[in-house]
C-alpha cells in the first residue's frame, strides 16, 4: 500500500500537477491553459564584513514572474458544432475560444494603441472610450486582469490584499472531487510578455502561446473548510456556458 493511499482509516491524496484551474478578472476562467508556473520568491541576502568575518542578513523579498502556456482552440471548423438536425449549435463557439484574440484583447485593454489608429479606443467588449496610447499599471490591472476584460472599463477599487480582490490572477489546485486544496492570489498583475507562438511546416503540434505575468506579491489563501461550498470545478462549468452565450459572437 502506498503511503498516500490511506492513513488512520482516511484516504490521503497527493497534490497532482494536472489538477488546476487559472482564473482572472474575478470569474473569467482560462479553458485553454496547458501549463502554469506557481509563484516563487527570492530573498535578497546582504553581506556585511566585520573585521575578517562575513555575516549575512535577509533583505527584501522579490516575487518572480509566472508563465502561462496556452493552446489555441480557435481553429476548429464550424461543422464540429453541427447538431443532429444539421444546424449549427453555436457558430461562434470556435471564435470564443480563440487564444490569439484573448491575448490581443488583454494587450489592447492595458491602454496600448497604434500610433496610426487613434480612433481605436474601445476598451473591453462593450466599449468604454479611453485616450491612452501606452500601457499603464492601473489600466492593465483593471482591464486586462479585472472586470474590464469582458465588461465596461473597470474603474472600481481592486480590493488588493483582501479575499474579494477582483483584479487579480488566481491559481487553484484541486482534489479529484474538484475542491480547492491550494489557492494562490497574485496581486496587481501586469503583462510582461506575450508570445503568439511559432509556425513550422514540419510540425503538426498545436500552436502554443505564452503569457508572462509580473505582480507585486502573491498570497496563499486559507483553505475553505466548509464542505457545502460550491466547488471551483462547477463554477468553471457555469462560466463556460455563460461565456459562450454572452461573448461568443463578439470580437
């Protein structure tokens, strides 16, 4: 019997790499994630010399960037979504899962704009004009990782440091039943790098996208002990249904 199978009559589960969900924008789950690095921190060590001896003391803590790798499900043909009667179940479904569009939308919502297209000011799907032409911290946090990603421009308080932070990145690790066994919240996330992948005639593998995110600090949340709480897995399913119905036919 392996050590994690059962102890004192209770089943023991190890935390598995493949059981995780990434959430941004307070309820916007990423269905296209392939891998995601977890937060890591470096402690700056300072050295002081006293006569012939070196003494080391801890300095400030610096949180390292995380990298999210994604695949693109936007290349599916419409006939995949044909019903038994030959009609399209949802003709915009494949576009709703287009990773390239999602990442482009996130970059645009930071405030970035082309120098030759001054009229392209729309932020978020429903449109709130902004006069920004370069990314700014507040706009990046609120409109690329907050409610402004899918709704009107987000000008509300983030709630940084609180459990209710709505402008953050959340990484959930789940058990086999879908309950959270570990939850990380990344406060004040910002886009550091976006890569739309590589192409090659001699490779049939999926196009892979990467998103590098920097943040001010990460927080390991307390475990939820209430077994009656709705699982993250069920929230994820609800999100997918709502996303397709609400945003599936918008670019």
